[in-house]
């Protein structure tokens, strides 16, 4: 079987041990080891792009731009549909690849592939429904006509925690809008991005419309692309710290920015909640991807009347989870992405305990190969401890007690982040009232999962700018053009 075969075993890391993908060509290269976090061993090596490579990718995206922009929306839609179909056809292989390079458990990886593919289906449907506007000027002097054009070349930067979905959530709307793109996936998980690029080419995405590059110098390489006047959009998903730096860099050439940044989601449980439903939701909100999610419940605020039963139920469920290598059958909790991630979690838990928390289950890194931290529940956590203010990004559930609605809202809002929140109460008007009071872009009510390609995903405060998904997601990749018209 050759690399150009349409029936590649996409699960084989060796087949994606190359790069870069520029102008429809696969260039040879190496320099970035891809490590399996379940074992600490190397899976493959991918290319390390230089600034010149990145500018070549801009050149390729520019060469393809006019043709893609002129391609009828119906045709762009059909290509995205084919890409969705190919991802679905190869879902098991892609899930396995994600489980190998990211370490997440196979059920999570399968869920991610299905979620990721849906962005192509959703934007295949949205490509043919780009809105315009026609109004009468209030003065009566003229008519207002608003059109939307593709914004131009887009640089897309994605993190390692959802290697497929964070890429499709950007590529889908960008291609639907008529833009060409350069994707820079995270160095820890590039194989999935390269595998998907191959499927995209098979689906009929023309050369240069999607380019993929990996690099050990993300700062200089991104800055060089942002300095090129042909690049008009930066869509970034990652940490708030890196996002702040990129906003400053993009300001130099006034590049349009969409930012999906860090979170510190509160999970509020009121006395009148259905306890079993709240525990089910807590397990999803905390343990999807072993806690390595921007929407992961990071702080559990539980009202005094239900507190003890909730802690006991959560600890029982967390302790029962099966830990193992991501790609092994039966694994429910895989490893963390790196040893550094394990060390950070360990520091947060150790500090919380020093500040008065009690470990109910878990509480220390697991010895042996791979980067494992066990499901952990902490109670009596101080709201001033570091763990209340930083993203844990791991399987640790700190539980705090509260008494009144006002106190719950105040505690939930004591953070610079504002991405997601969860509220459990059987009184819907109370749940909505609390949801209105919490300063986040998204609120899940009596649910542990909110992500949906058909809904606007994004954060308030320092969790981001703009929204991905939903009906407005495509407009992030378009420039409105207003015509003042006299008939
Ligand atoms: P990160 O360190 O900010 O990295 C994200 C991406 O940015 C990677 O591709 C990284 O490349 C690149 N990067 C790093 N420094 C850069 C620079 N100076 N210029 C340009 N690119 C740069 O974040 P992460 O650790 O991968 O991901 C975890 C974070 O992402 C968490 O904070 C999480 O909450 C957030 N996240 C947010 C959402 C959301 O939708 N709001 C979704 C998922 C994750 P390298 O890998 O090569 O360093």
C-alpha cells in the first residue's frame, strides 16, 4: 500500500510521520517527535517548519484563494459533505490515532471524531445559507445593502486536547465562507491533523485551500504569517496566556482575531437538584477527556443540604473508573498529555491540601510508565487556594460548600475566565436566573455537556473573543460589506 492509496489505515502513526502539507504537496521532513503519553514512547516524527516554509504556505493559500472564492457555494458545500463522509467512514481509525497521540480513552476519541465530523456537515449546510441584509435607511435617504465576502487567508492554531474537533471547528466555517487556510496543530498531536488533511484532499479540497504545518517555533512562525498583509484572520484555540500574546502581535497588522481560550467552569448543584442526574452530569463535565477540556468542570459548588451525599456519590463513581492506555479496550481514563501536566496537577492538589482540603479519593500521581493521575475528589477546599483560580486540566474535582444563591453566583464569578458553567436544579426558573447571573458564554442546565456544532461556542471575559459553530460561526470568516444605494 502506498501513501497515495485512498484506503490508508489511518490509525497507523507511521503513515503520518511526515509533513508539511503545502499547496497540495506532502513535503518530507522530521524533527518533532510525537510521544504516546500512555507509554512515554515515540510514535512518529513530523516535520519542523521554518519561517520560509510558513511563508510558502501563505503563498500557496494565496494562489488558491481566488479559485476557491469563486467556487460556487453549492460545490464548496459538496466537498465539505464528502469530507464529513470520509471522516465518518474512517472514524475508528481516526479515533485510534487520537487515542495513541493524545492518550484519551477510545470512547472519548470516538466521541471526538463524531463531533469533529459534524462541523463539516453543519458548515456544508451553512455554506449555502450565507445571510445578507436589505434595509431602508431611517432617514429615508437611501437603502442599506449588506453583503458578506470571505475575509481572506486564515491562520488557524489549535491545541492538543481535541486534535480533530478544534481543527474542523475552524476549517469547516472558513472553507464554507470561501477562505483558504493554514492550520498549525499542536506539536503534541499533529498526526490527526495530517490524517485529516489527507482525507480532505481525497474529498476534493483543491491544492492550497488547506495547508498544514508543524513547527517547534510557533511564535516566530506565526508572527511571520501575521506580518504578511495577505493574512487577514487569526483563529486561535489554546491558553489565555498565549492568546494574549497573539492578540498583541495581530494588532501590529490589525488582523481579525477569534480567540477560544482557557476556562474555569463552575458546576453548581442546588439542594433541589436530582442527585443522580447531577452525579451523572458531573462525571461527564469533569471526566470527558480525563478532565483535559476547556469546558471541564473545574470547581464544584454544592449547596449544604445535598453536599455530603454529592461528595460521597462522586467519590464512589470516580474511584470506580478504569485507568489505562488510551487505545486499550476498557480504558475509561487515559493519561495526561505530558509529565509537565501531571506535575502541575500534583502541585495544585498538594497546595489545596496544605490550604485545608481533604482528599476523598485519589490525590497523588501514579507511578510507572505513562503520565497518569488518578480520578480525585477533594472536599473542604478553600476558595482562596490556587486550584480555585487555575485550570486544573486533569481528573480532579474540588468541592466547595455554599448556602445561598447570591453566594453561589458570587463564587462562580470570582475568576478572570468566563467560558462555561453548569447548573443543577429542578426549579427551571431558578436555574435560568442563576445562569443569567453567571458571567460565561455558555451555561448547561441539568446537563453535563454543552458542545454542539449547531450552537455558538465561546467565552466571555478572558476566555475569548467571538464564537465558533452555530449560525454565526461562518461570519467570523467573512467581512461584511455595506453598500449605500440610491435606486
Ligand atoms: P497552548 O499552549 O496555548 O497551545 C495552543 C496552540 O498554540 C498550540 O498549537 C501551540 O503550539 C500554539 N502556540 C504556543 N505558543 C505560541 C505562540 N507564541 N504563537 C503561536 N502559537 C503558539 O495551549 P494548549 O496547552 O495546547 O491547550 C490547552 C489550553 O487550550 C487550555 O487553556 C484550554 O482551556 C484551551 N482550550 C480552549 C478551548 C476553547 O474552545 N475555548 C478549547 C480547547 C482548549 P505548540 O504545540 O507547538 O506549542
